[in-house]
C-alpha cells in the first residue's frame, strides 16, 4: 500500500472515530451506522488508485486551507 493511501485511510478512520464518539455517545443506532460508514470508506479507499487519492488529498487540503481563512476572519470580527 502506498504511503498516500495509508495516510488518507488513517486520516478518514481517525476523523470518523472522533465524530462517532462526539456525536453518538448515547445513541446506539448512530454508533452502529458510524461503524458501517467507516467500513464502507475503507472499501472505497481500497478501490481508488493513487492518482484519485492524490486528487482527493489536494481537495481536502484546499478545503482545510479555506476553512482556516474563514475562521481567521471570524476571529478578527470578534
């Protein structure tokens, strides 16, 4: 498995787990759906090639960068 696929898989798994814990502490059905979602994400990543993963990683970076700028602007308004 290439490094980028491993990185992307670990990122998604970690973030999914964080969200499941935060949002589903008291909701059994939600927890079960999070597990199913995580399993499906793993299958999708496995099916993607390196080029597709690179495109996704770049788009995630751009989205995070833009989100960071938006947060900085909000902080300036406070």
